[in-house]
């Protein structure tokens, strides 16, 4: 197995989230690849929505 692939398979490397308008249209796409921000996801933390 390719070493780069095996190390990426065991950790979060990016996330993609979508914002939707009330009529169902996508209004924004957010891609996060910042390792500092992704640590919380990797650790399993959850956050309440405002």
C-alpha cells in the first residue's frame, strides 16, 4: 500500500460543508484543510449550532 495513502486514511485531511437557502439552493461551500481546525474533528468533539 502507498505510504501517503495509508497515513491519510487514518486521519481527517479536509472537510466540506454546505449552506442551503430555505428553497434548497446551495448558497455557500466551505472547504477546511487547516490542520489546527481539523484537530477537533479528529478528536471527536462536537459543537452546538448557534
